[in-house]
C-alpha cells in the first residue's frame, strides 16, 4: 500500500485525501486545526462551486449538502452609473445549478469523515524543515496549504504572475435575512461593478445555521470601499458593509431593509493577497521534492469565483494521475506532469480572472451591454464561470467577440 502525505485540510487537500482513501491508499493529513475548531471558527473564504466542480465531489460521494444548499441558477451583472442607476443590468441562466457551502461546515465534516474511514489526521503546524524529516516516510508528499514557510518552497512563476501586489481588498459577511432581487424569480449570484470603487457580490449559500447569503466587497486598494482594515468587531464589519451598499449599490441595499444579521460571530472575513502562480514542484532544503496543490501554486483573486472550483478540479486531476501512475515512483517528472494537466484547466481561469481585475476593454463593454438585449450572450457569460476555457472563443479577444456578437445578433433577428 502506497503511503501519501497531504499537508492541508481545505477543499483540494481533503477531497484528494478522501479520494485516495477510497482507492486503498494509506493517507495521512496534517492540519493545524481539528474539526470542532474549524466548525466554530471564523469563515475562511467566499465560494461558489459550479457544476463541473460539483461533479468531482459527486463522483466521490462527497456532495453532502445538495439537498440543503440553495441552488444557484444564474449569474447577474449590474454596472453602476454615476447617479445610482444601472445602465447595465441582466442575469444569465446557468445550464446546471451551482452551490455555495460555508467551508467551515464542509471541511469539518470531511475531516471527520476521513478519520471515521480510518485516515490518520495529525494536528500540528508544519514547516519546511518538518517536511524534510517526514518526506522519507512517504511515497508522495502534497502541499495543499500555503501558510507560513511552506509557500516559499515553490518558486514564483514570473511568466504567469503579472502582479506584485494585491489587486483588491476583500471583505465578506455571511448573513441571514437578505431579501430576493424583486426583478428576478430565481436565485442567482449578483455581481455589481462600481467604476472607481470595485465590485460587490451577493451569493446565496449554506452555513451551519441554514441558508444564508455572502456579501462580498472586492474593493480597489485605496478606494472608498477599502474600509475594513483594522476592524475586529463583527458588528462593525457588517455595519460598514451595509453602509457601502447603501452608498454604491442601493438596489442591493434595498434587499437588507427587512433586517439582516450575521450568521454567527465568526461570519466575517477581511484581507488582501497578491495573485500568483508558482512552479508546482517544491524543493526541500535537504533534497527531495513535494507537489503543490491548488491555490498553493495557482492563487487567483476571487473576482471570478474560481478558487474552490480550481481546487476541486486539481484534486480530481491529481487523483486520476496518481491512480494511473501505478507503482512507479512519484518523481519530479510525474509531479510536473500532474500539474501541467491541471494547468490546462487553471490556465484559462487565471487568464480570465486577471483580465477581470483590469478595466474592461471596449469589446468587453460591448458584450456586457449586449447581455441585456440578447439572452444568449448573458447565458454564455454565466456558463463561462463553470467552463472558463469557453471564454477564449468569444470573450477574450476583440475579433472573436465581434464575430460572436454579429452571429448572435443575426440569430436573434
């Protein structure tokens, strides 16, 4: 039985651990927090998982909240005008539903499930030096947590990492009591673009306490919505969130008038990070190699919601690569090859995410405007969140955008 060590207990690490466990591998997970600490702690992310990522969970029997989490059926886009109006406002239909589950609930449950099935969980902080001592006891070591010194094992990929500083300041609140958008009769993620300020998202979700919504500000650093640094009181965090909504996205603020409250005292999160792609094979101080997983090596801004989706797809791809490799050694060539396969999915998602962080070019603005009068454009944009590889065919370049828009317009007529 081949022994595998996974450092980190997030979406990718635990999904991979449970998948390997189901195929008879001897898997150990190292994490710094146990299930109860995760479940009762502060939220760790915002997330929305689309159909292709959810299918990787279903394949392993891990889609445990399908009947409880709200079914997200669309993606909406609004662009704020200078007087509080919305010159662009539409919603596109997803071909298959998406869902968002608070990762405190999901990861604590998965961690318990892994242990119940006989997996070893060790609660400890792990350094690069620790990995050097541990690596000789396992056939393969995967790093699925970039905390502390572990990220330094993986060299920054200069060709794929255009940013040297954070592009957004992030602030999330998990709340109960948000009302529906009156103009739409199905649940959707709402993306609101406020020029010069940033973006505001409202995401239907599930927390331990039941169905809820995630209110997420993606503020331009130094701009008027970059207002959460130093806030430690969850109630004050929510107050600032609502005040910014009232000022910049009043149509979303109207949904809060019946009264919203945090799901719990740990239902807020604020911070910022620099998007980066790292080389996937990490070199240990004394020799030996470890394989980076998901956002350890491909860390995107959440503006396109690709983080948890990339993580699930990375776990599924690595699982398939490990199973196909049989008894051969997990050398550097194997590790690079497993990542290269993942990059075929993560590369287009990264290119798109980086494009969405920049001011939209004219052809993108034309497509956004067309979404309001051409449902096919709105629907295709919505489904690009599930399959970013499609966006290169019609969204990412002016010539392809023009050809696509001409074709859709002719069909519509």
